[in-house]
C-alpha cells in the first residue's frame, strides 16, 4: 500500500479525525518499495505524519482533496469492513424507525462522511438501493458495497441502481453510464413518506430521484397546513405540496421552472387523490411572484436548489437568497408563515440567518423566527467534519 506522508504541522486536522487530506498538506508519497511515486487514482493508501506514524487509510484521488479517509484504525479494508460499515448505518436507521415503517419506506442509508464512508451516497426506496459514487475509490469498491447491501438486507433488497455517471469526476479515469447492478422481481418505483405515495424516478430524476433530506421539514409544514392555502416554489416532485395536502390544506399551488418537475408533481398529486385541491405552474419563481397575488397564501415555501457549490460564488449566492426572500416577504400577508431553506454547503447557518434578516430589514416587515431546522437524522453530521452539515432552514412568521 502506498504511503502518503504529511508535512510537519499539517496533520492536525487528520489527528482530529477530519476525513479529508488536502493536496497542500502532503509532503511526499512513497510506493511499497520506498520510492517516491504517485498511486493510481482510486487506490487505497495509508496516511502518516512526517515521522511515519500511522494516521489512517483511505482512497487516493487527484485534486484538491487527495485522500478521503475510511478508517483511522489499522485495519484491513475488505468485504468484512464494508459489511460492518453498512450494517452499522442500517442499525442507526432501524433505531430511527425507518427500516420497518408502514408509513415511510424512503430513507438515506449512507450519508458519506456522516456514516464514515466519504464519497458514497446510498438512498433506499421501498426495496431499491440507489448508489452514487462521488469518488473513484468508491466506484472501485462497488463489488464489496453490493455484497454488503445483500448481506444486510437479504431478500428485502429488490434492486440496486448505480447512478454515478454525473457524480464521478468528469476528467477522471472512470466514465460510466447509469445502470442496474442487480434486479429481482417485485421492485416498485412507488415509495411512501408519512403515508404519502411518491413515484420515484431514480433513473432520470435529480440526485437519486427524491429530496429525502426534507422529510421532517415536510412533516413540520404539514402540522401548520390544515385549512390553509399553501404556495410551494421550486417544488420538484411536490414533496412539500403533498405534505400540506395530506394534512388538510384547502389548496396548494406548486411552482417550478421545469415542466418535467411540474409533470412529476401533478402525477404524485393525482396518485394521492388531491388533484381538485392543487394548481401547478411551470414558471420561474420570480416571474410567478410578479404575475400572481401571493398575499392570498397562508404559507409560502422557498426551497431552491443550491445557489452556490463553491466558495468563489458564495457572494452571488447570498445575493440570490436575499433577493428571493425579500421578494416573498414583501408580498406576504400579516400572520403568514415562510418556510425558507438553503442547501448550499458553503453558506453556513449563521450566514443564512443573517441573509434572511437582511431581506427582512430591506422589506421593513416585522418577522419572527418560529423554527430553525436542518437535515434529518438519516443524514447524520460527522462532528469532526462540519462540511457534512449542509441543509439549513427557517420557519418565519410575517407580522
């Protein structure tokens, strides 16, 4: 196994169990013969300090993050390792009452660094596991991951779909097409969340087909929605819309710039029998606010896609969040609620809060915070890896 030797003083974060080794921290890399050379991308390497003391082992990859650490112990990374990690993740979801729940059979099984497997996402949809590899090493470990999934789930696992074509490095040594790794009879594309049925398009949809991370926030919305009129912008497949309708909302309007997203929302609304209480608009959210009277809604949801995925565009993202929220706050009626979110990792909770406060100041409206929300427990945050905390939201009342 190749040895990645860190510079003196550059090993502090790894010693604090942060699972990333950045290129600037590396002094040199040696092969098994002790000569300096570069390992193949995706291969397993051990990480040591400047004196050769073992720190961990993980996947090597060219780029800013050069090693994603899988273990800080001296242990063999084999089939038993993978089964153990996935079993551990499954046991947590069982503890969360997600693995045998008659009302919900959609959940995240592996949340990358949050579950000690950086570079790997696995979402579970009513018997189908959808895998996304974000690193070449995870792609090469696919056979062990599939075996581990079968070992853990047994006959309840009906299919495994690899949706890594767009998540693997664009210029890396691996280029694949999305495909089924495993299929058996009886798998379904219909999943349940809090009793609502959703058709999940993991083959063509965004991410793995559904935004599982808003499950508990959708339930919170439902708790406020009885006898209310609700506007759900950036609706995608209608998750918030269905939560409101299922909880007794009198009417919900769903807005998305994507006509395909609106079609999926309409299909899910019809699947649950709420078509007569639902309207849909394939239009940009800002244009919707310009062309429609948003003061008639009791609740407004703003759940945009990430405005920033990198630090160099963070400023533009903050401007975007401020403009979007100011637009909504300006027109909402007194007493109405705003559910507003950011999934931009580079915009932390404090910055998001301050941005929404700036939007409120701009409008001159009185606003109070009812809830500060985040991602659910099946998207666990590694306490040593702040970057695994990405979803943040506020529930506001406009006075």
